[in-house]
C-alpha cells in the first residue's frame, strides 16, 4: 500500500509518499507560499534528482494537484498514476477531547475538527483545507487524521486541569492538551526498543526540542504530563514563543502599550523566546555561534533556554518518582551537542553521567550518550512523525476494509 502523508499549513504543504511494504519513502517535498503567484514546489524523489518549480498556487487544492502531478511525472515521478496511492494521512494539531486516537475521515470527523477551530485557529483550519483538497483531487481514496494531542489524552485531571473556575472547562474545555504527541509517542517507543526493555516498565522523559519545544513525562507508555498547555504557547521558552509567564503580564502590557488581543498574542507567539532575548535570531545554531563569540545577549538566551529545559526534566522526575530514560529529539535536541551537555551536566543528582565522546557523535540513528555507569540512560532518538502518520493510516484503512 502506498500512503501519501500530508502536513498542511496555512500557506504551506509538506508531503511524503510511503511504500508500506517496507516503510520506504518514495518521495517527499514541500509547497511554500501558497496563495501567491510565486509559490515554490520542492520535490525530492528517492533515487532521482531533486526538482524545484515556481508557479502560481493560490490554494491547497491546486497545491495537491501539483504534488500529484510531480509524483506521477515521467521524469521526476515515482508512481505511474494517482491510482497507485491507496490512502492519505493528515497531521492535525488539535483533537480536543474528542479524539483519543487517529481516526478515519468521515462527515462526523470533519464536523468535529471544524468545531475545534477555536482551540487551534492557526492549525486546524489549515488541516481542513488539506483534507478537502485531497478529497477533491483523489475522490474515494480513504483518508485518516492523526492528532498531535491524542497521545496526551491519558493525562489525569490533576495534570490537565487549570486552577481556574471549573465552569470554563465545562463550557469551553479550557485545559491542558499538549502537542507534539506523535513525536513523543514515537521516540518513547523507539527508546524502549533500542534498550530492549518493555515500554510499560519504563519512566521516560522525552524532550522534543526544536523551534517549538515540549517535554513529556511518559510512564508505562502513557503521557502523564506535558509542558505545552491549551495551546503550544505554554511551557518551555522556544524560538519565538515566550513559554511560561505570569498571566498578569498580559493585561499589564496591553494596558501600558495599548495593545489589542491580536497584537499581544502575536508578541507572545512570534516575537518572544530566543529571538526576543538574543535580539538576533530564533535559531539555536545562531544563538550558539553568538555565545561562542562572547555576545552577552546570546549567552543569556542560551542560559535561559537550557535552564528551563532542565527545570522541566527535574519536575517530571518528581512527578514520576524517578526516571529511567531521558530522550532528546527534534532539530535542537538531535543536533545541539552543547545544549545536551549543559543540561545533563547539571543532572548529576539524578545519577546522570554524560559520555562526552558519545555526545559529540552526529548520527541519524538512535544512540546512547550516557556512560555505562549512568543510573539514567540518556538517548538521542531522531523523531519520525510522518512515519507514525503513515503507520496509523495503514492500520486504520486496513481495518476498515475487513
């Protein structure tokens, strides 16, 4: 079975085509600047030369039509026809309390995703555009939705409720939902497999650290707490997001600066975090370079970032009454040698012993970076959210055909 995995944003669309016989990637790519006359389609077919095409792509239906055309192109394609795609899997950020697992797309699922627009106004509408566009271009092909929030639906009330009037939860479902659940689920399972230990027996802290970042306490294979909240703004300091802050700051700043709700929301999501403190970039690579050159603002940004990651690890070790495994993943977690070193050298009270030589190795495979004597195993595990979406889509479509 060939499965097309789609991650639709408001002005972009990422895709990967999987052959599920061996879970190989036949092609992948990205459509950028959707809605403009200079949209860019970058197509990367396995075993063939990459190709970039600039054209007018005004909406997602055209974007997917272009993608399908590239996948079936005589020179750059990897399949003979659209009929060679048997299913489509979509990443959807917010499933609320309605979706505790991935689901087949039907009228009820689409209606519920629409109802959840208020909880993820930047993401769910884009996902719905992707779903509609796939339906238009591939009528009759089964589609599956895979939710970032689903893995965290195992959290207990004490973890997901906020200490605010209960009526706000009852009426509007104001609570912690988390994000990056697909990644946290994947790397925790991969860590157990790497160690050849049952996932059910492990206490794992997964650190998905990229431009957006979150940590999750995974106990017995289930998420019991996670750093992102009702939205992806809460939790760690991130590339452009503030992370945790005193909620009284919001009305205070709005009053002093005469900001609108949209303006303060933009400030906290797009103009805060590493970018705000360093004054130069939201990219950890550039922050690290600045720190190495002695720039005090870059150093402060790095220190604040590392400190907050370390604080959350400590809190989740307390939440689970211990930790067996710490996993680093995503862009920064997988690639920043210095961040991992700085975090781990301050966790010796947990029994963590970092092997600096192993930490300095760059590899696209799961690997251990703690010493043999370390009481806590520390791993770097490359995440693969697209593969999780493909696997869930394959499983659900096969079950629906029985």
